[in-house]
C-alpha cells in the first residue's frame, strides 16, 4: 500500500509536470512564433512586457481570462460553449502516449518517461486527432455565423482528408517497428532514425501534420484574408484562447510525433533524453513557423487535390514498396 | 508490445490505462476550470447588436444554418471508405514480417484495388472541388 | 471591526488585482483589423519594420470584433458607414477601447461635407484622439502609449470582473452632441460672428463677387487637328441639326448633341466612325442652374467623354437637358460600363435614364433625400441637422438579398464581404452568393467612402482644392495632383517651366513606385504570404523619406501648384534619390523572386480572374489591368503630358488578362518607373519651378517680398482664389491605378463651377463580377488584390 501511495504521488507529480509543461510550452511557443516571425520580417516583436517580451504570453492570458464571453444569438449554446474544449482536450490527451525520455529509476522502481505506453499508441493518436475535427466543425456550425460556418466546413473537409494521408504515411513506420507502441517505435530507431530509411513517409507525414494543425499554407479554416477569423469568428476571451491553446499544443504534439516517429525520439548523445526530445520538438516547431513566414496559402480545391491526388497515392505506393523491401 | 495485465491496472508505476485515466482527469479538470472562468469572470453586457452574428458589420441575410453542399458529403464518404480500408492495412502492418510474401501479395492486391478505386472517383470528378468553371 | 478588517482585505485584494489586470491589458491591446481611409495606411505602416507596433504587444490584428480590444477609427467616418462602425464597436467584447485617429475621425477634418459625420465621438465614446491628416506612424504609437497610460492610471477593472459595483474598465467617455457639447463651427468655437471664408460666393448665391472686378484673358483655345475636323464634318453630314460642334475648345473636339439623336450619335461613334471611339471614358452631368449667364445654358448638361484607341484622341459630347428632373435614355446597351455612371448621375443629380436595368442610388445611402450635386443642395455637414446615435442605429444598409437573388436553390448562401473585411481593401461591400465555395452571384454596394469631394471642389478656391486631390487616391499622393493642375492649366493656358515639369514627373513616378509596393505587399498578403509586406514597406519608407525631404509631407504632400510646384528641390535631394535608385533593384529582385517563382502563388493566380481585351475595353478598364490584357496603351506614351515624351521607358504588357498577368505588368512597371526617376534625377533642368506669369498662380515667396505686383497677386490668389476663365477642360493622366481624369468647369469665378473626377477604380471595379463569378471565394480575394483599386477614387 505504501509503495502504491508513493507511486501515486510520483505519478501525480509527473502528470502535473507534463501538463504544466505542455501549457507553458504552448504559451511560449506563441511568444517564440511572434519573436521569430518578427525577426524574419526585420522587426523586433514584443519587448515591452518583461525583458525580451517574456511576460507577453502571461499578459495575453490574463487579458483573455478577464474578457467578456460573447455568445451570438441563435447559436447552439451547449455546442458553442464546449467546442473549444474539444480542441484543447484532444490535443493535450494525444501527448499521453508519447514517450519523452528513457526510464528513470527511483528506489529501485522504474519510472517511465511516458504517461501511457499503450500497445495501440499510434491508433490512440489517430483517434484523438480525428476527434479534434469536431471542435472545429461544430464550433463553426454552432456559431450561427456564416464566416464561422464556412471555416468549419473547410476545417472538417481538410482535417479528415489529411487524416488519411497522415495515417497511411505511418504504416511503413509501423512495419519497420512492428508495433503501434510509440515507445517500441523509438526503441526500433536505436540503430538509425527512420527519417533515413523513410524520407518519403517523413515528407508526407510532415505535410499532413501541418495541414492537420491548420497552419499556413494550410490555414484555410481561419484564412484571415478570406473568412475573417474563420471558424472561431464568434469566440471571444478565453474560449478563443482555448482554440489558440489547442493549436499550439497540437503543434507540440506534432513536433513530438515527428521526433518520435522519424528522428529517434529522445535518443541523442551527451544530453539527457527529455532535453533531446525538447530540442527536436523545437526544431520542428521553428521549421513550421519559418514555413508560415514564407509561403502563401493554398486554395481549397488545391489543398484537397494535394491530399487526395498526391499524398494518398504516394503513401499507398510507399507501403507496398516498404513491405517488399522488408521481406527481402 | 506487452499486454496490459489485469492485476497491474491500478499500479501507479506502470505507464498504463490508470495513468492515462488520471491524466485525462487532470486535463478535463484544467479545461473545465477554463470554461468555468470563461463564463464566470468578466463583465457581461449583452446588447442586441452584440448578440447579432458578425458579418462584416452588416445585418446578416438569412440564416447560417444551411445544408452542406454535396461535394462536402462526398469527402465524408470517401474518407469513410478509405479510413476503413486503412484499418485493414494497419492490422497487416504490425504483422507484415510474420505474414511474409503471401501477406504482402494479398496486401498489394488490396492496395492496388484501393488505388483503382481512387482513380475511378478521380476520373469521375469526385475529387474536383474547384469551381465548376475549372472542372472542364 | 471584523467586517471592517475583512473589507480592508478585500479592498487590498481588489487593488492588487486591478494592478495585475491593468498591466496585462495594457500590453495586450489587440486592435481590430479595421480602417476607414488614408489614416489606415499610416496605421498599417506603424506595424511594419521601422515602427513595429508589435513591441507593445499590439500587432495581433483581429479581423473579428469579438477578439479585438481596441478599435482605432482610422479615417473619415461617412454617414453611410457610421451604422457599420457602430455595430462593429458594439459587437466587440468588454472591455473595449477606442482611439480616434486623424482629423476626419476627430472632427470631420477637411471634409465638412454632406456625407461625412463630423467626428466619430458623436456615435462612440473615444479615449484618445490622434491629430493629423493623416497622423504619422509615430503618432499612432504615441496614441497607443497614451491609452496604455490611461488604462494603468485610471481603470479599476477588478470590480467589474468580479461583478461588484464600482469598477471601471474600457472607454467610458460620454458621446458628444453636435451643437450641444461640441461646436458646430468647423473652425472651432468662438468664431460665430465671422462668416466662413468663401461662403459668400458658394453657389447658388454670388453676392457681388469681387472676382468679377478682375480681368483675365479668355480660356485657351486649341486648334483642332485634321482628324477632329473631319469627324466634325462627318457628324454634321450624317446627323444634321442634331449635332453642333462647339466653335472653340480648350482641349478636345466638343460636340453638342440633341437628346433625341444622342444614342445614334454614340452608336455611330463607337462602331462606325473613323476612328472609332471605343471607350466611354467618363459620363457625368453639370447642373447649369446657377450659371451667372443663366439664359445661355440649359437646366442640365450631360457630358460624355469618349476615347479612341486607334487615333489616341478624345471627344466630348454634351447633351442639354431641360426640366426639374429630366429623363434621358440609357446607353447601357452600347457600353455596359455606363451602368454605374448613369446610376451615379441619377444619385447625385436626379436625372433619370430610361432603359437602365437597375436605376437606384449608388453612392449615397438608399434612404437619402435630395441630390447633392444640384446647386440648390447644401454642401456642408454643418448646415444639415447634426448626425446622432439614433441616425446611426436607424440608417442601415440594404439587406444583402436585395443585391443577389436567393433563387439559386437551398444551398445558396448570401454572404456580405465588407464593408468591414480584411481583404476588400477599403470600404467596399461585396454581396456574394455562394454554392459551397463557388461564387454564383456577385454584386457590389459602394458609396461607403463617398467624401463628396466633387461638391467640395465647387466651394474651395482653385488653389485650395489641391490638398483634396491627393486624398482622392491616398496611395498615389502627388501623382493625382497632376491631372487636376494640368486641367486647370489647360483651361487658363498656364505654361509650366521645364524644371517644374520634371519635378512633377519625378514625384509622380516615386509615388507610382510607392503605390505599387503597397499593392505588392497587400497582394502577397491576400494570397496568404505575410512576410513580403514588411519588406515592401521597408523600401516604401525610403521613398516616403525622399518625398518628405522634398515636400515635407508623406502621404499627401499637396506639392503641385497651378503653374509649377510649391518650392524648389532642397539640398541633398539628388543624393537621396541616387541612393534609392542604387539600392532598390536588388531589393526588389530579392523578394519579388520569392513570389514570382512560388508554385503556390502561381497556382493561386494563373488563369484566375480572366478578362478578355475586348471586354476590358468595353468596360472602360484602364491602367495596368488593361495592359495585362495585352494592349499597349499608356497615356504617358500615347498622349504624353508634362514632358513624358522626353523620357526613355517601356510600357510593360502581358497576355492573358489574369491575376498573374496583372502581377507581371505591375512589377515590371516598378522597374520602368525607376528608370524614369533615374533619368529625371540625372537630367534635372535648371531654372524656375513656378511660372513667371503670376495672374493665376501663387507667386514665388522671394518675388512676393520684393515687388508690389507679385504681392498683390499673392494676396488676391490666396484669399479669393484666382479667376480662371469661363470654359471647361478635361485632362487625364496615367496614375498608378489607371487613368484618372479631372473635368473642370469654370464660370469665371474663384472656385470651380463643377469639379468632376474620373477615377480609374470606378470602372476597374465595376467589371468585378465578370472576373469573379464562377471562381471560388479565395479567388475573389486574389482578384481583388490583383485589380488594385482604392475606395476614395471609386466613391470620391
């Protein structure tokens, strides 16, 4: 019983730390994005709230928390109020199956650096990322506003389409690792990271992941120039903040997935596992921000065509070829 | 690939369902607190104009409750088809080495069929989402 | 005792929450993506590299009012847009703050005219006023900092947040009521006893105008060329008494046509005549009822300006109309572009057009009373009943269903894009019918930016009107002073010294570059690329630095004068221009490649928004948009003015008439403009910058201080304005967006009798449904970006 209590305590600390880290990292990812974009654009970016603008995320958060919560007339209240939560919850839960370091040991007990090493880990991730669509589609639909509706429709179509290429691109990874468990996938990369043997899968995955996270050049659901604010047009205050939070947690999760599936997860020389893991996430996130600062936006039909006519067939062919290579 | 042993389900040392459940509770608690703050904190001043949906500053025409146009249903249907097929591919993927060449051949045939299906809807214009003027 | 302690604790807690929340809010003021006119350009500039509003945490422009904290009312608040501004403000979530930016928004500014609300504080509370016309970007930052200070010092938000009594947050100032809590006098309070300058000679009354005491020679008279004379003869032969060529003209062949034969004459000119006059350049009217020799004029004159591409010549047709509200026949079947022009004439003059498909108001709100360009109509807002909050609630724009019919089936969605929208480039309302993402119907509602500048032209003296010119196209600055001064100079036969001409050309081309850079930035932004914006604005600041060095102004230098320019070039201008000419090509190359070669950009623009050359000519499309259809037509080459014939440059054209072609043409135009600037700087002639014939112009200051003749002319021309001889002249120039023309009519007074502006945007935008119907909603945004219009030149 004593070990159970101790274990429970340690577990709670670990879970709390992970959650806090995810939230803080999301907040500072916003800061990083604003600063990095600013530098790309020959500007400084926020630098008044705290040194280097380091308190900017805190200011934004407090501002949003104390802002009025508006609900448009004719909105489907329950769905409208809950939709932002769906996005954040799914994004945060996805992280549960991602291993962020090798095991630690404490009093002879093993403390795994993963919340839940499910044997269907990857499928769990897919399932949750499909659920995330509901937040966008329902939030857009429930608002009773046309910009929101259009954004919601775009979001739904885009996210479910890229769900397919996202999933199919990972089949070769599963074949190489022989498991859906993300811990096993990382272990399988001890010799070499999968990016070296599966560059095509890597490219398809990264493109699909960016489409899933709705960022330029795939930010159609909230394309500011076309739909104002898209699916979250009617959201104010922290409900809008939750959409925002979801997006940035999503970015971390996708970075983490890239790291785990293709870049060898937490492994790397000299530094500790979690440190390597964070560095890899950061690199992926920076590349995504860089792309945002560089590219224009696709049109809806071009986006769908890219997914269905290019990525999905390529992913399917990649599966067949990988299978043959493994068997040889 | 260890099966989750029943006796270990409540063990806090194992990264299993228990741990996941606790994390879920934490996440839900956090998000619930945000939702609570959203509806509790902050001054509420509802006016008829504020309650009106935003549409570029104009009073909206008609409702935003419209049926989705047909192409969007098609996306949903295609997704369903391909996602179900994807599930089969996944179940083969974990066991591809055990199943050997026979499995590979069957799967290649299966994927080939899928591709044929994709080409079919492609040729029939099911994958054209652009405006009609560009569909020719 | 216990309760007191408890209360003290509560107070302390609330006070510290106040401090925390105020700190957070002050650094997280997200402005709404909202602009009204010129000021917004400077507001947007404040976000770019040199100024970087992001430092204060305020770069997060939100398109949705729900997420915005700060409404910067940047620009003129028109009566037609006021209900929209009010709604957007009310749709913002608490707490919200308002900054009024620029003189127009503060108090109406220089637009004391029927269509403008004399200060946004009549309908919204305002915290900070930023003065200036337009205020510089630094002033925007100052305004933001002042608001931050106000939030930190004055607000007590904790109580409002916790639903306790006694808190304050957001902008709380009382509304001002015109005439009660604010002065109705445009000059401010305390001037009540003195009549507004010039008001004694505002039509329809001219009590003993002292201008009559001045003698000026008659209007310029041009010799018609052989082609024009031949055409006049042909018309005379064919239509007999119905046409009557005017005996003299200051600019082009002018023919008076009787109303009954008008359509036949126009049809003949468009299709059969040699040369054919294929384009309806402009259609407008003049209310002749306040002419001083009343019996020589009809009640109204309709004026058609036609243009022949074949002979590069223009032709004026005047049609006399009689009666209080005359009716004539529509020419929309001849020129589809006449549609909007005729609606405008109906709106502003009350002349009806039989056979017009859709004759209703176009610029003014649908519930407006009267026709403002009639001489009997009061021009000033301060002469009308004050605009109040109730007016802003009551006078709503038409429902979108009025514009596009909802008959397309159950999936059709009618969406209002604009007047408040990130990518409509101003206050233009697109009513779109959508089937999924596809546009099945498109109609535009304009007039949200109607500043009544043509009416103002009838009361400002000839010199006083110059500042209004730049504001007609606020991104082209001095370039749109040019057609105005040229028109008046043509009428009064003022000769401009060569140096002044080259300075004018150099400034015009600098502004063409500056305008095209903004176009490049916004176009890239419209298709989703956010970064080119910042690079283009960096170079634009270099140009504005040169403009500031030469003129002292940025957007609106008001630098051209009748007879020359305001002053000579300052020391150091050449170095500044040379430096720019050296740096710019490589910079442009650097970021332009990023766009031109980008596969996504190509996919988004190639083949999108096509228009055929024939259609473009029919609809009166001008400028780069016309050249993108493959026609080599540039007024600077075809009908040179201000010495453009002395410069070596090419007119870039492209084939296809799609968004990508328009992109190529404009980018190449930048390179050509640079060539012109380089030549102008290298070969700047010496000599005067102001004509030495001082009858009509503002004499040079040194002369004015030396001899009495110049002093008298200076005094008279500044106070009453020069007397420009009776007559009319139309002059059009190739400004960055296309052909802008000024039609000035003088009745021999110190102000114009009629001031007509032909803006390129009016025609270029009218064609929009041709470009966008059948494309998707994202394409519409790309098309808007590629057409490059600006609202004050559409709505004027």
